[in-house]
C-alpha cells in the first residue's frame, strides 16, 4: 500500500481524521523538504482560524486555562498547540501539558505537544507552520501555549492574533524587570489562582501598570480566574471574543497578520543564511579565508565579510 | 508523495527524536516509576508525551494519533497487566496505529511470556537501569512491527 498523498492527507485531516492531522504536523515539525510542501499546501487554505496565544511563567496555570478555554469556546473543532522547551543538552523533552487538559476538553479537541527542538529564540521555528496546518485542517480556534520567560513572550505574540498573559498572585516581584515587555504583548491579562491570597493585589498592580503605560485604542482587560475550578473562564472567553471583534473592526487583524508573515519570512531568511554559512565554513579548505584566519593572517570579521560577499553577490562592495 | 522521512538538509539534528507516549491505565496510582522513565527517556534525547494517571485505551489511542507517537509506554503496578496490556495492544491494532507497546512495573516473571505472546514489545521490572529502559524503547521501535 503506497503512503497517502499530501492532498489525501489534507482532505482526511479536514474531515476530522486525527491521525492524518498528526502526520502532517510531524512533517512540518521535521523542517525537511516535505515540510516546505506541506506548508505551501496549508498556506492556500489557511487564514480562517482565530489564533490565541497563552503565555506566562512556568506553572502559572496556562495548560489548565487552555483546556478550559477550548471547552467553553463552544467551537466544533478547537485545537491546542502546547510548546515546551527541548533540553539543550540532549535534545529530549518532557511534554506534560496534556495532563492538565485532558480532563476538561472534549474528544473533538485536537491537542498537539511540541518541543522547541533547540532553536534559538525559544519558540520552535515550526510553530507558524503547525498553526497553518491546523488552520487548513479546519480547526478553530487554535490556542498556542508557551512558557513565557523573558523574550519568548514577544515571540508568542508574533504568532497569535490575541495574546493572553497569565500571571499569579505575587507575580509582580518575579517579573519586575520585564513589565514593559509584558505590557507590550498582552491583549488580555489573566490573574490565575485567584483562590490564593492577594489576587486583588495582583490586579491592582496590573491596573497601575496599564494606567502608566498603555497606548492605543485597546486597553488590556484583566480577568481573575481559578482555572482548576473553571471560575472566570467564561469571562476570559468573552474578553477574547471582544478582542477578536476589535481586531476585525479596527483593521488591526490585517495589520497584525501582515506583520506576522513578514517576520516569518525574515526569520526564514535568517535561518537559511545561517545554514548556508555553516555549510560554507565546513567546505572551507586550508587556502581559504578560514585557513588564513587560522594562520592569523585575516581577522574573523574580515573573513566573514569576504564569505558573505561571495554568498550574496549583490552585496554592495565596500568603498 | 514518494517518501515521508529522509534526513533534512536544513536541520542540524542528525535524526528526529523518538516520540513516546507514557501513561498509566485505570486506577493504579503508582506513578513514581513512570516519572523516572520519563526523565530517563528525555535524557536519552526522546520527546516524552506524559499523560500520567487514569488513562483509558481510548485516551491513549487518541493521544498517539494527535501526537504521531512512535511508541507507547505503560507502567503497571496493580496486577491488572494480564487484562490491560493485551487490551491496549488490541486497541492499537484496531486503530491501525502500528506502534509498539512497552510495559514496566510489577509483572511476575511467569507473566512476561504471556504478555509478549499477546503482542507486547518488551516488559521491564523494578531495578531496570536507565540503559535497559532506553534500549527496550529503542529496540521496540526499530524491530519490524506492523508497518507504520
Ligand atoms: C512506592 C509504592 C507505593 C506508593 C506509590 C507512590 C507513587 N506515586 O508512585 C503508595 C504508598 C501510594 C502505594 C500505594 C499502594 N500500593 Co504500592 N508500592 C510502592 C512500592 C514500595 C515501590 C514502587 C515504586 O515507586 N518503585 C520505584 C520505581 C522507580 O520503580 P518501578 O515503578 O518498578 O519502575 C521501574 C521499572 O519497573 C521500570 N518501569 C516502570 N514503568 C515503566 C514503563 C515503561 C514504559 C518502561 C520502559 C519501564 C518502566 O522502570 C522503572 C525504573 O527502573 C512497590 C513495591 C515495589 N518493590 O515495587 C509497592 C507496590 C507496587 N504496591 C502495592 C500495593 C498493593 C499498593 C496498594 C494497593 C496498597 C494498599 N493496600 O493500599 C496501594 C495502591 C495505590 C493506588 N492507588 O494504586 C503492591 C502491588 C502488588 C501487585 N501488583 O501485585 C507492591 C508491589 C508492594 C507489594 N509487594 O505488595 N504504593
Ligand atoms: N490553586 C490553584 N491552582 C491552580 C490553578 N490553576 C492551575 N493550578 C495548578 O497549578 C499547577 C500548574 O498548572 P498548569 O496548568 O500545568 O500550569 P502551566 O502554566 O501550564 O505549567 P507549565 O506548562 O509547566 O509552565 C497545577 O498543579 C494546577 O493544578 C488555580 O486557579 N488555583
Ligand atoms: Mg503547561
């Protein structure tokens, strides 16, 4: 029996076949030649789904919230993409987000766990493609969970239409340094674990921060939740819907998606260049620029400049 | 489409990490061993999809499909292995998944052959070393089982 064609896989995934969708996601995750074909095929049909990012500190309750959100969305085919870091040493990963989701979601929710697979920046390069595949398969909404530490939050926001930032009581002390960054990416704030003391204090902190720093037409609302009990999740979903309609009416959705695709292309160029750079370095012989660096005849910077000029011929030559 | 694997010229990893679904079936609450195994496999470079306690054959099959897993690992400590393990193997067959099932935990020596006969790829017990665990999982995946 020959393996199914890409078209067959897409058709079957669209009809709700979990296994076909699972396969397609593996293909984009591998980032090989097939990935490019899958991505291209998916891109044709993508653009329908709402993409919601959920980020926040480790253990803040992202998975619990995400599972509950999928349930209250009332959507026919919600999907969750749960991303965890790969170990930089071994490349392995423990993907444990499903534990906190399984009990709450219906069987029509498609959950995929993804490891970052050692790509710098924290977010797997395959995430935009994975979202694209889920979208093309007819899933909606698509909720992307990522651990937010420092810079990663910004990357998540780049992948989503609506970004939900989850904090917990006492968060203020923990992320003191990056408050500005949070403010920039959050469309909605959640204070989760509201069953704990001082959830209101946390909300007050956020209000204060928004009073000082918020710009533009949209002021991020703050929702208190106790995700384990499902409390506040309906409110959170309403705020997400309100933000979705804001995105539509303001024209911001088009701008965001346009920005997102541009930065994806830029990321790809960067990756491709890096890859080519490594290959050039590997192919270098003793008489090459690299050899001259070894013999201290040429500085690494000068060698790089030479090689770069060879890589991109129309690189304007220096005066 | 001619092939679905093949090494990528763009990726710096030599081979794709194995994806392993780890779970406990039913009401058996002994999850310490499963957690140890999860870390062991991660440290061996695998991606572990940890489902934890109280799973059913259906929930495991669904997870395998969504996660496109290469292997299922179950941990059993409540003397239910003779019923539950073959049931898992059967569920995998019915879903046409073609993934091997590896078992660990408390399995009396005389039951091991029975489980292997029923289609379980490997059975490990208390004291299994990290090397044993990794080797069993790798072997289960590479052994020609019902083709994926
Ligand atoms: C710790 C323990 C508990 C803890 C569990 C804590 C936890 N969260 O895990 C507690 C106190 C809660 C407990 C409770 C009970 N326990 Co108890 N428990 C044990 C004990 C002492 C150690 C188990 C353990 O954690 N070992 C350490 C881990 C690392 O080893 P492991 O699980 O064997 O895993 C290794 C291998 O088996 C293998 N492996 C395991 N899983 C997998 C999976 C894969 C895929 C692979 C590749 C390998 C692999 O690799 C691991 C590393 O080497 C065993 C006795 C024993 N000698 O095993 C009894 C034992 C398992 N318990 C037993 C019983 C009866 C119970 C209770 C029913 C007691 C009671 N009457 O209340 C309850 C049931 C609780 C429940 N809901 O299920 C019996 C089971 C008898 C049987 N199966 O026939 C045992 C064997 C004790 C005995 N000799 O009677 N228990
Ligand atoms: N008290 C309380 N505990 C909660 C609440 N929400 C989640 N938890 C618990 O917090 C722990 C972490 O929850 P997760 O949903 O796994 O958090 P997460 O942010 O996805 O965690 P990582 O993915 O590991 O970063 C679990 O033990 C949850 O049961 C809540 O509202 N109140
Ligand atoms: Mg999580």
